[in-house]
C-alpha cells in the first residue's frame, strides 16, 4: 500500500512541476517580460489554460501613446477589471492593415462596454512611419478611436517574435494568448474568440449582462493576383530592367514590352534600402498588373505630380481616390495613395510619369 502512495505522490509532484514550467511559458522568440498579473487575480480557468497557451508579453520601450491620456502597460489593461485585450500589430501605409481597421473599430465599439480593449501596436515598416505626427494623422484619417501604442523601435514587435503586418493576438483576462491571426481574414473566427473570452470573464466575475452575439460583416473582396512590389534595393526582387538589390544611382531604359508582375523604371533613379528616388523630371514607372485596385506608397518632401496612364491612355475611368480630374496625383505626404479603383480584377498596364526630382517610391500594393 505504501508503494502506491509513494507512486501517487511522485505522480503529483511531476504534474505540479510540469504545470509550474508551463505556467512560465511565453511567446516563442520573445525578448521581453511577460504580462504581470496581480497576486490572487487569476480566474478559475487559468490553471488549465496555462498548460495550453503562452503568456502575453508586455509593451517594450513604447515611444508614445495615441488615444490614451498617458502611458499605460498591458499588465494594467488586463489587471484593471480583468479586461480581454486584442493587440493589432500594424503600420499605417500597409493596405492590408488599413483593410483590417474597420473590423477592429467595429469590435471595439461593440464590446468595449463588456470588457474588451483593442490596442493598435504601431510597428513601422518604413522610416517615415516612425514619426508620431504621421501616425497621429493616420489615426485621425482612419477614424481609429481605440488606443495606439507607438512601437517605433520595434521592441514589442520583437518581444512577440512578430513577422507580419497585420497580426492580431487575442489575450484573455489571465494574460494568456488564446488566438493569433496573421494577415487579413478569419474575422468571424476572431470575433467568436472574443465572445468566448468575454463570456469566460462574465462567469469568473459573476456578471450577468449578456455578451453581444452575431458577427460584424464588413465585406471587401480582394481579387489581386499581383504581389506587393518594393522599389528600394533591399527588397526589389521584381525589378525587370536593372540589377535587383543593388544600391546607388543608375539610368534605366524602358523596354518595348512588359512582363506581368514585373517592375520597370525609366530614367535616372537613386536606389536606397527602402525606396527609389527620382533624380530629375523625366522618370517613369511601368507595371503590368492583375487586380481590382492599385495602391502606391510614396513621399515627396518638395512635392511631385504623377500623371497616370492605363494601357497607353491617360486615365479616365476607374480613378482611385487620389487621382484628380486631369489624371494627376499630387504627392507630398508620406503615405499610401490609391491610383486605380475598379469593380473587378482586371489585367492592365499602368504607367506613371513623374514631374519632378525627389519622388520617393516605396511600394505597389494591390487589392
């Protein structure tokens, strides 16, 4: 009999040791501290869930806050009334991030009175996205009312081992990451997780107000088959008429024909890591794409005017929001510009003629 008691005791010790080690588990590749939950504040679900899910990581060296009265921590957001938190890693010139924002805003409005906090973690892809004033302008333009944490040094991004824009983490009242979604889509699944965690919160706190049901539906069909295409030498693998991933200035000649999903530049360009800049006022950009919508990320500190041609003709229909009546796009702000807006995916060749030196071209993206 004593033998079985001893074996049972050993078994209990092993299980306890496994639980303790698992409770220390954090995000894969994490480099920062885990979220700290106040003593005695764990829910009844914590012990079982801690064996299955990693701990969320704290904000690391944030560079500023938007839509908050001051500084904050993820630990505070979770400990304060045991909130459920959705973290969205985004950057303002990313079209995929922009298309996710309406869902985030709708969820925030729908569930904020039931214990959900949405936090945008702005982790910049480009240097100009590190400027607080630029991000503040984007937050206002997109109608974002939930808090935004500036992650300009990518500390929180690194703590989560993040690799994508956008990427969402849904964190329960115990500081455990219960869902991780990469990129656009899976909106119904994410909302179902939010509802589940809010219902768990209700049960743990003895709350009786029913959590809203149903699914937010903000339908936008993405029909592009053309890839995101970079101009800067660090990632310009689709450049068709010059050496890819080579820095410096070079003069390029446009060919007689253009392959699909290939970037062609005409004139003299200075290739920097993040962007290619025009050297005079005679440059052109050509791209043969298949998509419904065409976007361009650009900047021009001293201003530049782009003239848009589609299949050899000055654009007259399917103009994007940033194209004026004369087929021009006025570039100055560092942001994403919408050039083409069609009703369905179509195959066309876009040509952009540039009026002035100093245009900084970053990416083409498609929808």
